C-alpha cells in the first residue's frame, strides 16, 4: 500500500472544524527550514514504526494554530513568534492539532499512519529530521491563514 497525500480541502476542513475559525489555504513555495529556522515537525509512522510522512510548520503557523486551539490570546502567540519558540501550552495544543491531522492520511486502501513525535518550534531540529523536510516529490506546500490569529506555512511531505 501507499501513503495517502492529504488534499488541501481535507486539511482546510480539518483545521476549520478543529479550530472553530475560518481557515484559508493557498499554494506556497516548499517550506524548507534551515539550521537556524524555528520549525515544528510532526513525524507519522505506520504499524511497523516506519516513518511514512511528516508535517513541517513554520513558527508562525505553530504559534497561531496552537494558540487558536486553546483559545490562548493572539498576543501570546505573537510573543511566541517574536521569542522564536512556542510556549509549553502552545506546543501541547499544536501536538493535539497535528495528532488529529493524522486522520487525513488514513483513507481506505492507504497505509495507516499515526503521530509518533512532535519536534516543537524553538530548539534546533535534529539534522536528520530537518533534512527530511526538504524531500521533494509527493508533498503539499500551503500558506494557511487562521481567522483572528494570523498566517503561516505548512508542508505535508511523504517519505
């Protein structure tokens, strides 16, 4: 079997329903975090613990999505962006967002994936994880606007 690449509408519907806000997606250039670029990366594994996909988010998406889920004031999310790292509360909420996002991979006839780990924005990414975000091929690169919070970048990458 193969891993299903979620379509933008699936991601928009999931985020809008989960966050209870208007969410707008548009195509963007691939998000490619550098060694000094704060980024969150969620790793998804199959039943054999083989990494099948990842979702990489820039710091802005990480802060705004995590804050929106927990109804944390937008000013706190903006402070996190200015500080270059998400707070523990925002990181825990982002984990929930990306855990639920695993459902977009799981369609009939595709490998079943689940969230294995989240590397929240702030500390330097493990070089191997960062390199995996740069994989070309089957991927979806999106700019995401979360109503009332702000916009950021999100990339879904199949490995």
